[in-house]
């Protein structure tokens, strides 16, 4: 039986390193499960989830030019269920405010107060990065707007 990308195989953990685990495969082959491909949650130490001699089901996710086999344990399993989204509290009037820009500081008799963070399940790194970038862009644009306002009020020096 040939080993090809997309195959799901049974293997045995033969070695553990700080960056992943080596798994023996059928046909006297072996491959590496990188630490990021062990579980859907964050893995600090491979030893917390795997032990040498443990039987595992793996998916072949890549074979490089040197015939090294890249494996994934998490992709061989169904993904965990996503947490149910609960709507947050509604502002006065009972309607949800449209997503996007929030009223900035210095609005008509209003000051900006951030909404409390809603507890959520573990987000992927890409989702966290997108959220950070959006927050950063928003803060920068607010800062630039305030800077322009203060320059108009005080005049040029």
C-alpha cells in the first residue's frame, strides 16, 4: 500500500521531541507530526498528549522532495464542535447596533466605552491575528482623527 497525501493511516509513536512526534507507518516508513498538528487546542508540551509506543491515527498532509512524510493527528479526527454563539446585550431601543464603526470620543454628549469582551472558545491564530489587526487599525484611525481635530482647534504654531 503506497503512502500518499490525504491517506489516513494507523501508526505508533516512536519518538517525541519538543517540536513534535515521530510515528512509524506501514511499509517500514515513518513521518513527523508537528506540535501544531497534534490537537485542535494549544499544545505546550508534546508529552502532555502523546507517549512513546502509543497507537495513533494520522493523516498524511505532505511529502516533501526528500520523501519526508508530514503527518497530522488532528486532521485525522473530526473537528470539535464550535461553541454556540449567544447574542450580547442589546442597546436601548432593543435593536442591535450595526457592525462596523462605533461612535468615537467627543460625539454629541457621548464618550466611548468599549463593550465587555464576550467569552469565546479557542480561536485560531489567524482569527486572533485578524481581530488584533482590526482593533489596531481602529485605534490608529481614532488617534489620527483626534490629532487632526486638535490641530484645527489650536491652529498652526
